[in-house]
């Protein structure tokens, strides 16, 4: 496994990451999307070229087979991951998308007063579970529906969209998570900055007709908080948000432009991050083998050849051999919020990329084992990038966390 170095992107201005919607004069929060892995990979490759770590003398090329172009594309990157950090950069914390098997639910409970009820937001776990005998579905053959363990009267509610790694570990282990703790330590919504741009006529000093428009961007500057713990006073938070990218390139600290409109960010190598796994490889291997199954939770969007289904799985039986191993597994179920469009601009070929559909970040896949995994299998799986195409792997589409899971009998 190639050694990967962690780099922190510290935004110095609101960053623009546009969706694929047609450009219009009015902007909204829906016009800005979380940056795709290909954007992070493009940043790493551009920085590698600028720092003479990669050779690319031509401004643009016409042939995909161009040797220099292929050399640049061979640079590996994973991310970007949302990160929270302090000014000293001594503690950089990764935040991950809410897993698709978690649902915020407002259920009514009896209060202390008679004939009175109160609404309380709960975190409900979803898991593969067979339908009742008198029910049916149009799911593909071999897949179980993903359902709540126990029916709850109520309705879904919004909640934190990004969790800490520690909360995700607890969730994967089957432990209860307090919603209030999630709201305190997670991130409910990324701050959006809306800016109005106008072209001024030099003679009249008025705006030019048809040249007034808006842009939406992520504003990751320092923020204020106020509430009961601060006696109503506004206090600046000592932590802010940014991005972490991992790559096999050794790069220097630099100033970079991440996203559109050439907004500046500080690019810095960081020593360490919180581990994605509390267990050693041996312990993780034993837990997965004893459970006879595992679950994948995707941290970045993943692009499979057959829509939601990896190419190494048979479309009929949902059985296949895990990549880079001899172990066969069965796909039991998957939870996907909705497909995610993936496109962009190729700055070397100088043309737009074709739009593709990806399995969204936060999606969860459950597998059962036909045979036990070996330690070498485990070493491959914890670092594996799960997209089918080799270039999508190098771009970082399909980073996931693996955890033990046992199918209820």
C-alpha cells in the first residue's frame, strides 16, 4: 500500500463549488455542492505540476493517450473530507456524511402530565429485514429491504448532516447515540455565502442591464455562538471548517485555488488524523469473521459500472469475489439516499466531462461472507477505493469504512 500524506485546505475566502444546474442570475443554497473527489484530485495534480513534482509542459492536449497527461492522471488522491480544526492545527477532526441507515424521527411520547404528549427527536436505526409474509416489493432479487427495527409513530425530521468519526464508529458498532450530542458535536448545515455581482457602466455609474447575477459559496470563516452557556453574549468559536485531502504526493505548503472564481486557500501538510478504526487489523478481522458479514459506509461518492451494483457482483445472484482477494461475498442490502450527478471540467483536455451517476456519500452496503477473510484480505479492504474504473479509484471515488455486521436470523 502506497503511503498517503494528509493535507489541510484552509479556506481564506468563501469557496465556490457549482452544481451542474444551468447558470442563472439568482443563486440559492442549492447552487453550491460539496466538492467532488475529482475536484480534490485536480487540486493535487495542479499543485504537483506547479511544484515540479509532475511534468506537464503543455497547457492543453488533444489526445487522452498523451504520456504527460496520463502521468498526471496517475497521481492518486482521496477526499475531500470535511474537517474541523483549531488555529494551531494540533487537532484536525474529520467529519463524515450522515450514514443512510440513520434516520431522525420525531415521535410523540407521554409527558408527566396526564393526557399530554411531547414531541421528541430520536435517531432511528435502519437495517436489512425481511418483509412480512403478506407484503411484497419490486426490489431486485436477492436484496432485503432496509427497515426500522421497530415501527414508530411520527415523521422524519432534519438533523446534523455531518457526524464526527467517533459517532460513526459507535453507530457501526450498534451503540445508541444521543441526538443532543450529535447536534452539539456534528454539523447540521454548511454555512452558505450569497454574493451579488454587478457590472458598472463607466459613464452612468449605474449597473449594466443584464449583468447582475449572484453566486453561492461555502463560507468557512470563524463563526460566533451565543446561548445559555455564554450568558447571551456572542463568542467567537476557536474552531473552523475546512477540507482534508490524502494523496501519494509529497507536496510543500502553498497557496492554492480550490473551487471556482480562483478563491484562495492555504494548503498545508498535517502530521496525523484520528484513525478511522479503533481496532487493530487482527481485531477487525476476527470481528468480521465471527459476524460472518460486514458493512461498508461510503465517505465519498462511488461510481459503479452497473448503477448501484459493483461490476464484481453477479447481477442475478448478487454474489461475487471481493476485489484483490479470493473471498466470495453476497450483497444482502443497500441504503442509498439518491444518486449523485458527477461531472466537471477537464483543464488539460479543456472540455467538460460527461455527466455520470454515482452512489451518494453516506450510502451503506451490507454483505455476508461465504468464506473467512485472511489478514492479507483485510489489509487490502481497509485501504480499498471501491469504484470499478481504475481512474475513478485514482480520483478518490468510493472511499469507505468497513465494519463488522451480522444478519439477524
